[in-house]
């Protein structure tokens, strides 16, 4: 009973702490979360406003570039700018058509190479000559590759706050004149529209942080001077007052800085009120948590105690235990799951015993099955000695090789060293050379450092057999060569012949679905490699570049025995 009362107190204290700590933290962070939400919304609105403004400036830049591309190298335009003999109506129509939507907020003019005004989308300017040794035309002439350049508020026309120009040329690359775009404050008002929002102000500054445009012209000069001083000093932007928040970005094409002025979201009085409300809510939540924690600790204790006792019985391997289900909530479901678990555990124990019994029987049958291969090996040894007595060396050699191969096959190891695999392959090739009356030669070139690499047992023999059956049959002076190399942790073993080569459908990464028929050995080897090492490994089939035979490459990761000892190779 003492332990029970102690556990109930711990349960009550735990519930109380788990309830109070999050509530207290939430109460303290309520203002901060609300502030972050409002600040985030303001930042999102600022980002959207700046993005809208940048897109509007992009439309201006793209419209001028499109007009320049249309007028560039146009014969009528080049002729009109070169002399006065062109049809002005045609050139004006071309200019109006090229300007497109940009005419609604910008003025486009054509100047000849000397800076003399010729054509415009609006009325003729007051000053019909622009200097070519300074100003916007000079900037355009100095730009590389006919690039569009901008100058803010530096031209003679006072109502135009932004100028841009691009040098035009004819089809031979000779400069013919200039396309000049001018945007007034009214044009920017039409271009930007309501991008800033209702409560915000939007301003444009030049690349030298000089005023260009503002949705409220009365504050443009003062705000621009404040922002310029703060930007040059590397300070935080406060502008005219700390009651406003400022966001700034630069438009890369025009070089203009877009500045957004937003009212501050929170004030000190608002923050004080939110803190007071949060503290009051925290006090109320403390009282509620005390009552709820006490009641929950009483209800949860009884079923938890029953589960604890049942678990102790299971720990003693008493699997006949049963927990009564007296509640229909999560604890009742937990009791049901516990009862099912005990039943499944008891059933699994019985199945484990039965499986172990079946495994033992399978091992016994496997040992019995090994008697037949051993009998064959002993019979081959007898044939070897009889052939030696009767002086038939070929039979003796084939018997010895076959017996060695059989002994190697019935060993329990699934992986062997490459030197052992090569030794078995040598035995097999001796049998084939005797059978085929030395119609082919066989060679192995494997670096010594790769001989200890582990490979699947009987991997090379099916590949060599495939090369003999499908490549060297009927070929005079056949050659079969086995080589190995390592690169980036991947072991590549190549079996090459000088036979008839492979059909086109088999070339490349081995695909068993299309090529299994007649090549069961390739299918088995590729399947073994992929099952052990993954789909990235396996067989790759190709023909020699000189057209004299095929090459089969087996790839697998480089692995070696963990211990320092090496298995003994095959002996005669």
C-alpha cells in the first residue's frame, strides 16, 4: 500500500507538471506568437508589394527591349534615321506598334545618331536635341552589345523622372540612332497602380539613392534624404519615424531601388494589454489543471496496477495470465491488446519449437543427401587409379579434375577466395580441353592482390561454359582469357573469347527476361550477384571492338575475409 500511495502522488505530480508547464509557456509566448504572426503577415504583404513593383518594372524593361528588337535592323527605320527621305507615316506606325502597352505609361522617342529627335509616341519634346557626349545617349553608346541603359532624373525634361536608351544599328552592325524611353511621375503612377496597398507608401530611388518617385510626393524628398543617409551609413532603415517599417529591394535592369513604407504593427500599449491578458489566463489554467490532475490520477491508477502485476507474471514466463477489461477507453484497449499479446506470445513459443524441430530434420536430410556426392568422389578416385594402372592418362586427369570440382561444390562455404574459384575453373578447363582435343587455349591474368577477394562459389565456371558452348564451338585456334581488375571498390572479372560474338539483343546490361533461353548459366550468375550485392552489380555483355569474339564482365564489390587466414586451394 505504501508503494501504491507513492505512485499515486507521483502520478498526480506528473499530470500537474505536464499540464502546467505547457500552459505557462503558452501563456508567456501568446503575445510573441501573435506578434510573429502579425509581423509575418506584414512581411508577406511587403514581399508581395515589392514583387508586384518589380514585375511592373520588368514589364517596362521588357516592353522597351521588345520595341528595340522590333525596330533593330529594320530597313525603314534605319533609312528614316539616316536621311529625311523616308515615309514618316510608316515609321510612326512601326514605332507605335513596337511600343505596344508601354505607350500607356512611357514615352518612346527615336533619335538619329547625332542626337536629333525624329519620331515619338507622343508630341515632340521641348528640347529636340540630346547631347551624345554625356547623358543617356552617351551611356547607351558606351554600353556593350547594344544593352539598354537607364538614368534616373538627370535629363533636361523636368517632368520625366526616368530615362532609358538603347543604341540601334542596321543589318551591317553600323549604328543608326537611339530608342529613348522616358517615364514621368504620372507614368509610374499608372505603371505601379495599387502595388503598395492602401496604408503603405511606395518610393523609387536611383542608383545613388536619389528620389525618383513616391506615391505621396510631399514626403519624397525628406524620406529619400533620410533613407540615403541610413543606407550609406549601414544603419537600419527607420526613415522619417520609428512608427514605420521599411523594406527595400533593387531592380537589376533599371537600377532603381524600390522602398516600401509600412505602419508599425504593434504599439507599447497593445503589448502591455496582451501581457496582462496572458497572465490572467495562466492563473485560471493553474487551478483547472490541479483539479483535473487529481481526478485523472485516481482513475488511472487501478488499471495501471493490474497491468503491472500481469507484466510481472509474464516476466516469470507465466503465459496463462489475463487482465480484466473494465473500461472502454484507451486503458481498456491497452488491456485487450495485452491479452492478445500474451496469446500471440504463447502461440509463437509453440511455433518456435515446431520450427526448430523441422530445421533439425532438414539438416539431417541435407547430411544424408551429401552421401551421394561423396560416393561419386570416391568412385572417381577409383577410376583415376585404374586409368593410371592401365596407362590412360587422360581418363586419370579428367577423373581427378571432376573429383576436385565435386568436392569443391559440396563444401558448405557460400563464398570463396578468387584464387580458389580460379583453381576450380582450371580443373574444368582441363576437362574441356581434353574433351575438345585441345581446340582452344586458356589463360588467366589476375593480379596477386586480388586473389584474396571473396566471390560466390562456382561463379566463373558457368560463364566459361557459356563461352565454350556458344562462342568457341567450331572455331579453330580458339582462345579464352580470364582477367580481373579493381576500380573504386568494384571488382570486375572479364571472360573474353575469339568466337562468333553475341547477338545484338544480348549486348549491354544483362536482361534475363529477354535472353534467358539457352543461357541459363548467365541467368543464374547474374541472379546470384544481384541477390547478394544489389541491382547495381551483375553481368555486362559486349563484343570485342575488332569483331573477333565476345566479352562477359561480372561486377561485384571488393570484399575479403575478416581473418588473416586463407583457405587452402585445390590440390591433385
